[in-house]
């Protein structure tokens, strides 16, 4: 009975995780996620499914989704400006200061 419960929980978790990966458009196959012998060992989050491809192939380059969606450099090769600097900063004492952007 414990083995059946374990399999049900593991199967539900596996299906839910793979569904999350499909919704987030990650290029990770179901087998890569649930294989107990060779689990997925790439960067997390994985790269996105390429345009024109419907299902994950697992053959995406070894780069994270954050690297794939990073802001490009500004013209002239300079670093792109910090896009989060426009938000106010809440300091430990509760003081709110404007962003530096």
C-alpha cells in the first residue's frame, strides 16, 4: 500500500512538473525530468523551446532562460542601463527613497 501511494505521489509530481515546464516553454522532455538513473542535470531554468518547434526536444543549447532573455547591450557596446533603477527603494527603517534611474 505504501508503494502504491509513493508511485501515485511521484507520478502526480512528475506530471505536474512537466506540465509546468510545458506552460513555461522550457525545452526539457518528460524523460529528462523523471528518469531516476540519469535525471536532468542542465542549468535551471533551461532554455526555451525554439520557435517553430511544438514539443520539447531536450536538445537546446546549455544556457539558462535568464541568459537567453537577458537585455542586449546598448549601442556602441556599452552595458545596457539598469532597468530596475526606476523603482523606489524601501530601507530597513521604512524610509522610501527614489530609484537612481
